[in-house]
């Protein structure tokens, strides 16, 4: 089961990117396809979290929004076991079938190369496994607060949606009077 993290933020982000697409209409089709291929390679299709630096740089002014949302998504993954991409893999793959409790993956025997290979093959899980803060949580040196992480992500998505609506109203008001 995929996480339900990407709902309002990506819808608003797609509208912000629509402005970039409108400018791209004057670009030759070969260059548009090349840029689209670059974005898909760097960002994934659909968007992969955490967002890479290359993806953020390709997205120009929207890049910082993507990076902020990415940090918030990682916060949810670190502290909410039901949203953790690694725990979803562990729960769904026969090679990893072990009882998993809480946020910890420490129950996965390091001697299980098949399971570790499955975890590392997933972009999001691999990034989470190599995340230093997640390592602290795994070793119980940090105390994650799942609801706080979810609230921060929800608030960010709500703010992006409000900006999108402001832009939409501005466009309607400034182009509607001509």
C-alpha cells in the first residue's frame, strides 16, 4: 500500500508548474521532450520522495517548495510506522516476513540479503535507511511524534494550496478586465 502523503501538495504544485509549461509552448518540441525526460529521470514519474537535489534544481523556483515538502514527508516516514516505505516492503514481501513492531527495522536480520536487497532497491526506503535522523530513531536516541509530523505536512500542503488559489484569483482578476 502506497502512502497517502501526496494529496493536496502535488495538485497545487502541478498548477504552479502549469505556468512553466505555458512558457514552454514557445520552445521547440525536441527541447520540450528532452527537458521532460530530464525531469522524469531526476524526479521520477510519479514524483519520488525524498526529492533529489537534481530534481529541485530542474524545477527552478518550485525547487525549494519540493525540498521543503520532501523534508516534511521524510519526517512523517521517520515517525509514523504506517507511512514508512520500508515497513510496507517488509510487510508485503515474503522474503522479509518477520513481525515488525513500532518504528524499528532492527528486527530484520542483517544476514537476510534478499530482504535487504529489496529494501535498498526501493528509492524511498533506501533513502530512509541511509538517513542519519532515522538511524537515531532506530537506536531510540530520538523521540518521534507522528501526529506533529503529519500536522506539519498538512499545514504545508494547505499553505501551498492557498498560494495556488491566490495565484488563480490574481490571474482571473488581471486577465478578466481586458
